[in-house]
C-alpha cells in the first residue's frame, strides 16, 4: 500500500525533475525512493501547465498547431531540456555501436551527434503533430493528452528506478536513484496513474477513459523496452537513459491518444 507522499519525497521529485522553486533538503536513498514514487505528481504539474499554455493560446485565437508547439515546449522548459538532452545522448550512445564503456563516454560528451539530432527532430515533430491532431478534435481532449503524456513520462521514471535495475556509472543522478523503488510500489503507482487517467478521460466519455488508460500502459511498456535495451547495452541506467525513457513514454502516450 502507498503512503501519503512525504514532504521530502515531494521536494526531491519537484526539485530534481522540474524548475519549480523547490529546495531539495535530502539526497539520501530514502528521500530518492520517496521522490521517484512522487515523480508522476511532478509530471501532473508539468502537464497541467503545458495544457494551460495550449488552451490560453487557443482562447486568444491561435491555431491548433501553434497551441501544440507551446504545449510541447512547456515540458522542455520546465525540465531545463534535460530529458530531451538525455534522449539525444542516449541515441548517440546506442547509435555508435561501440562497447558500453565507449558508448557511455560518447553520451557524457557535451556535443550532440547525428543520431541525437535526428532523434530529437523526429521525437518533437511526432509530439507536436499528435497534439495538433488532438486539439483539432477537441480542446478538452488536447488538454487531457498534455496531462496524460507528461504524467506517463514521469511514471516511466518511477519504473526505471525500481529494484533490480542497476546504475551504469557509480556517480550522477542515475546512480542516486537507480534501484531505489520497490517493485511492488512501482506497480501500485502504475495502477494508480492508469486509473486516474481513465477517471479524467471519463469526463469526456467512456471511449476517452479507456484510451487514456491505454495510453499510460502503452507508454510505460514501450519505455520498458528501451530501458531493457539500454541496460543490456550500457550495463545499467544513467541520467541520460532516464531522460530518454521519459521522452519515449511521453511520445508513445500522445501517439496512442490520436489513434482510432
């Protein structure tokens, strides 16, 4: 059973995963565990802010494409672009085809290679295209998509930090949170997020309820595939892998929400 989110956990989640002015007072494993369990709450805040930006532009007379761009941009701003940077670095590491040690060295470099650039371009295009299509169908559905995708992205972080997933390096944020979340707790959080997405979608209709829950489940499933591949290739997770997992989940959730 999940406990009420602790103040230390909330501070850890919001202080490390967003730019919201929250001071992280504890960096021990217990705080990291609580923080990663609270990660979907940070995603919820990011998603609500992103949806608000898109709806504001629509209310001011902007088109759905511009609203979609703003909605996709807000999560990047609120995370200092770290998840997108992680996605690019992970793509470079995987695309290099080199052994784990060399791939990790490539990922740690400050520049972005061709694999990273292409991955960023297509990932952002997919997010914007999906959001624009959902906004075209309904403003409310677009707002729901923004919230669900951002929350699912941070849920993927909770699952990536579960017990049994090792760190690829002995230092960095990846090492600080790797393996801190009990598997049972991660599964419970997943069920809660999926049920909450279904509940939010139910306000728009039964079909939206099912699709919202399915978007969450598909998002974490595809993110899990990437996570396992990275663990095989790099020997564990890094901060970059966490970012890649989050962006993969966000994009997958949006794609599911526009299908059908």
